C-alpha cells in the first residue's frame, strides 16, 4: 500500500501530538488550547504537501 507524503506526515504527527497532549491536558496550569493549535499547524502543513503533488502522483 502506497501512502502519500501528506498522509504519512499527518499520521505520524497526529500520534506525536496525541501522546504529548495527554500530558498537556493533565496539567492544571497549562493552556487547554495548546494541543489544538499544534494540530491545526499539522493539518495545514499536510494540506500544503498534498496540494503540491501532481495529479499523476495520485
């Protein structure tokens, strides 16, 4: 099975953010929106990578 760069980036980054966000959400003084901002940046980067691919690559 062939995974595109954007899909692979999204899967790997989502796993890393999920692991870190569990600790961030457990902190009583931490900002609750921090994992969501990082997830938004990952989605934007994956979308840009996906948009740069040629239609022949799909």
